[in-house]
C-alpha cells in the first residue's frame, strides 16, 4: 500500500497543520528520495505521475482554470475507467501542470531556504493555500484586457500582490513586497504560464527565482549551482515576450526577389544545412556553422501514452498551450 | 532582491538523491482553515477518508485501480 494513501496525511499536507515529520515522510525514505525524486527520469522508474498529494477537487479546479472544464483523469487516449481516483492521466499533457504544482510545493515552498522571509521561517503554507493563490493569479491575468498597454511582468505581479489577500504568504510579519514579486510570485507565474525553467533548459517550471540568497547552505559541493535568469521579470505582458517567444517581425515584401526557387534542396546544395530544434524561438535562425534551424514540436502524445515521460521536464511542445486559458491572448494565439 | 543562488542542477549532476536535504532543513505546515467548495473541515476530512478507503480497497482486490 503506498505510504501516501493515508487520508490523515493527505489532509494535513493539503490543509495543515502538518509536522516536519510529515514533510520528511513525503520527501525521503530510508535516507533516499522516495517517490518524489527531484528530477525523476521517467514515470516508469519513478512512478511519480501516479502519486497525487493535491486534494482532487483542487486539482480539478486548477486544471479547469488553466484548460477549461476538464477532468484530471479524463480521456486523451486513455479511458477514464483505467485511471484510479488518485491517478493522473499520463497520456495527457495537462498532467505536467499538476506535477509541476505538487513538486513546487514539496521541494520549494516546503524548503526552509525558499523565500523564507515571504512564506515564513518556521512554518509554511499548505498545498491548498498555494494552489488557491495560483487560482487567483490565473483569474487576475485572465482579467487583463488584451488591448492593455504592455508592461513588465514585475509590475503586473506587484499589482496582483497589492490587490489580493494571498493565502500562502506569512501574516505574522511584514515582508519585502518587491522580493515577493521578483521571487515567489514570479515562480508561481512561471508554473501557471507553463514556462520552461529558462530559455535553454528542458526542465519545467518554476524559473527558480525565489530561493533565499543563502541557499548554498543546503547544497553539497559536488552539485553544480547554476544561476537563474531574472529576465522574465522585465518581459512585457500582454504579448508573446513573456512566454519566451519573440515578437514576429512584419514580413517585408520585395518585388524583385523570387523565393520560389529557394526550396530545401537548393539551400542544402550550398553551404547551409537544416537542423531540427524544439525551440520555436530558434525557428529559421542560422548559426555560425551555417545550420538553419527548423522548429519541430518536441513531444508526441503517443510518447506520453507509452509512459516514457518525465513530467518534471517541460514537454517543449506547443501542445501545452493548445487549450491554455491564456491562449486567447496574442501571447500564444499565433503559436497554436 | 533577485536570487543569485538558485537550485542545484541535479540533472547535470546525474543524481536523484536528496542527501543534501537534512532534517534541519524541514519546516512545518500551518493551518489554512479554508476548504474547497464551501466544505467544512469535517466534510473535507470525510470526503478524503472515503476516497482513500475506496482506493485502498481496490489495492486489496487487485482491481484495475490498483496500479
């Protein structure tokens, strides 16, 4: 019987209060990672996608807020009857969003060195509290008119913070609101927006901006520490920029140039070679080795159905925005 | 105060162990006192208990939900 299939434990993790032992139980077993390795390689070996901590009504609400009314266990190549009450549909791309939320709470929000001055030094919000704030964030960004003058994401987050009474933030002490926006709330946004960790990463969100400056204290010397990019904060919204996609320049018409003869074989007959990329931002870019990159949607549904998927990665597929609530923005509209 | 020291790149390090997390790193979880769909605390607890019981029973019977 899975250790996590315990109604008292699930209640405590979702709604509190829960002890440090409860968190330890979730994170580790026999001194090693339990069913929640930080970056499980795939669901066959890690079994991660079949373990659900988030209370099901909240999971349903979250997915519905992102993708419209849907069942977290529903369809998309798999019969609902084959998925248990606590199961995830491993064939659904929506499963990514739920796994990202749960992992974020377990490994970030419940880490002593993550946004401690914002979330609390000794106690942290429950999983439900974080998800409720994410639901508020989705609704807030949904309410922004598409024709609104774009401004930096950090400004939107500051407005969101000022206009909402968030459940996950500490109430016992005042805190630095700028730091909350540039760290914790930016990480929340990256999960809601389904952004990769950074523009060069295959990992899923968060963008890792909310760690305390002294996070080095938690890591051993053998693990390399990278630097998170803060560029997300200055990207403008509404618009495609915040999603990592550059604005598409207008096509300039030149009557004296015929493009008809410039087919792939003609181009490859010369100095250039085509290469596939799973990053749309690289589409039709040329590198110093004369490689021309062509965008290819990275992940296919059949791959997920086979189970050989790491749901903590980013699918690097536009399919994740196919029914996303922000698809209506010009941000991603042209991509889907 | 943007973060200057983000998560270690465990993927690059080729490990999924969490030995770098020690007991002193743990925190506790505070109470929310707010439940979905206007449920009371007792109703939420009862719903979870029922769902878990159904799931645990399916493990015992080896049903299709036992995986």
